C-alpha cells in the first residue's frame, strides 16, 4: 500500500466515521494513540484503572500539543479543542458510547481477555473492539468474545504520533465491514495501513524480532561485543538503531514474549528466544525502562548510556601495530577501485593491480570519475583530487606488490581464485606485509592456509560503495597475529572507517543478521501472508529501514543473496536458514534483480 498524502489533522470533519474512540490502557502507546486521535478531531475516552497513569496521559498530551503550537503545526485554539476532546476515566463503563475501543494493556492474554469480556457487557452491539497486541492471538481473543465478527487488531508503532505504519489485523471471524471502517480511520489519521492476517508479530515485528533474536544470540555467544554488533548494523545497513539498543528500547521482556508466541506457531529455531533474553528479563534487567538491559542507562527511563563493566576501554589503536605506508589493492571491479580510492584519499601510496595493465588503468579511470564527482559536489578540492589520483599506480601484475606494507585483495568471491592469489602474494610480498581479504562469505583461514605466513592474514570486509560506507568488519582467524589485528584497526582509523571485530565464521556480523531477515521476508510472500509492497512498506514505515527487503534484494542481486544464504545454511545447519525456494527459482530463471532488469520486481532497461 503506497504512502498516503497527510491530511490536515487539525481540520477534520466534526462527525467522522468512528467519531468516538475509547483507549483502554494509558501507557506510552495508549497516550500516543490518544494524541493522534484527538488532533484528528475524534472524541477520545481514555481509560486506565491507575489514576496516576491517566494524569500522566493528560500531562503528556498537554506537553505534546504545546510543542505543536510552538512549531506552528497547531493554533492555540486547535490545541484547546484537542485537549477538550480527551477525557479520562478509571472504569470501563466509560466506553459505553464508543464507536471503537482500542485496548493497549500489557501483553498478557488473560488480562486482555478480561478487558474484552467486560467491554462485551458495556459497549453497543455495533462497536468495534480492537486489540493493540503484536504477539498474542487476535483470533483467540475474538473467539472468546461475544461479538467475534467485531474484533480485530490495530497495531500502531511507537511513537504513535510519528510512525506512519498501522497494521490492521483480521481473523477468520472478523467482518469485512469492521476492517474497512478501521482502515478508513487509519487513512483519516494520516497513517499508512496495511491489511494482514493473524499471526504473531504480523509483518513488521514478525521480521524484526527474528533479527533481534539472532543479534541477542550473537552477543550471548561472545562472537562480537554489543557495541560492535550495533555499530555494524547501523553503519552496514543504514538502520536507525542497532539491534541490542533497540531491544533495550522495546523492553527485553516484551521481546521475549513476542518471540515465545512466534516460536509457538512457527517452531522455527530462529524464533526460539535466545536464553539471554530470559536471563535478563528474570533478573529485572528489561532495558531502558529498568535502567539496565544489554546496556546500562543513567536512570530508569533514560536514553543516556553510561559506561559499565562491558564498555570498551579507550585504547591507542596504533599500539603494537606495524607501519603501513604503501598499500596494494588486487582487483579491477567496483569494490577494488573503491577501496583503492579510500586509501589514496587518506594519503597512502596505492598500487592497483589487475590481470592486465589495461584493466588496472580502467579501474583507475573509474577512481578519477568518482573523485571528480566529489569535487563537483564540493566534498573535496581539485588539488586533493589530483593528489589522490597521483597516489594510485596501476599495474598489470601482482609483482608490483613487492614493497607494499598491506595487500588487500578484492577479486571474485571464489575460494579457489582467492587461494591462488594468496599463494602469489606469499611469494611476492615482503616479510612482515599484512595480507587482507575482502571476502564477505568465504573462510578467511582458508586463504591464510594457502600461504606460509597465516599469522599475517586477516579479513577486511569493506561495504559497497567503499568510499561512502563507513564500516569495515575486521575478521581475525585463530592464526592471526595480535600486531596484524592492531595494524588493520589503526589503518581503518586513518582511512576514517569504523572497524568492528568479529571471528572467522560465515556472514561475519552484518550478513549473518541481514540475510536470515531477507530470507524470512521471502517466505512471507511464498506463504501469501503479505505482498511485496506491503512488506517493503511495513519495514520502512514501521522499522525505519532505508529500504524494504525486496528493494534491497534486487539491489544486492538475487544470485549474490542466494550464495550468501547457502553459505550461512551450510555453516550453521539450521533448517530455518535454508534459502527460500522462491529465491532459488528466480535465480534459476535468470531474474537476478536490477542488474538483469527483473528480480522480485521489473525494472526499466537503461
């Protein structure tokens, strides 16, 4: 469902459909939904058995609308009208005249069932009852109600005033008229509703929580630090938050509840809550709201992270490293030329070697074009461009690497090809030179063992386009020397990249977390649960992702994606990581994404 134009929420008709809405539960989400509704001209009945929560909700609405007046998004008269439309009560009897009731009480089935049972005895026969759950069965709540055809799910995203996505969830018992009425309401609120069926997590959280769970398991296994996992996903994928920081924001206990519900239905081990989620939840370390979760916070409810026992110590990246002044880059493709450009701009002397001098010169010409674009955009001076370009020497043979201090290969993602290249580097490069591979999926140690100096070999996984992407995954094997690791981290700092440390296993950090998420999105389409467009919209609008999963798959290339998923499945042997058959079928048909004009979508030929 495409984005809708945002209406002027302060000038809605005085008696719109579903004009009176009751909100049961005035926590953060309930209060946010109340703000959206009151500003859109609805009469809102806020109900919470805790009078303090009701007072907080009124205060929050006053503060939010005052801020809107300051920003000239509301007039003072419109603000006063909105505040007048919000009344709070402590008894469900207050919902008697509501056209729609939305419950957003805690994720506990018995509590929600009790709320629905009491509402059955209070509201009109035509009133729609909506649950805000993202983990519990809407169908079960409907079946236990006296009016199952009037029960559905309405899943807003936090913070409700800002987030555009609303998932409208129908069960097999829900009347189409109820779905239509709530969908129209969501449009009137300036939201982008998508219609989904009843299964735990629905679309956005169904994909998001599997990814969060894998990140928690990765941290629990001590494969990478919490800081490196979060930095990798923010810098490598453009996400607004890292997964562990996001778990703390959502609430570790809430995440565990959602995953338990997902696993109960799917029996997919990727949804089985990582043990650390249970351990933290049972210890009361539920995230920001408790002041401690994966991270430690200044105070309960604070967003400010403070140092704790796990915080990385400030260290001198240069300590114990080797001196690097000359860099060799092997390859002639986009990645090789991008990496050579990065080193040249940082002041290194770069030898760019390809299988022929002609190919190397073409790669240097690509660098010249890229640097020229930077000058045109005002990102660098013409003098800096000329200096960087002069630092790159094209070569038609790896023999030109004789004097480099660091050799970085960026050739085809084929183990036999890389091993042969490393055997050559072993013969050509001087003693003490660091030898690095940019592989994204192959074992670094297999490249190291092709040499007589495996202690000098390390992974430096740059991301495409290398000049723009800030992340480098630094991959140590069990044989990599400490000073080689220190050298590469120091080099990353000099070329203004953010290094994250990880071990030599399939996918490293980013791909190991990204591709199971992409695979699960494909499975949703295979199961006819949601459309490509709805899934992409859900992840962009509900998760803050820069691209939807199918947009990203088509950009990356379906053949590349399939290869990475096969490597992950082969290494971890988890049935949930098996590539979705639809992906295999598209690759077999030659539909590889944008590069072939067709993948999950069709593209205009250039």
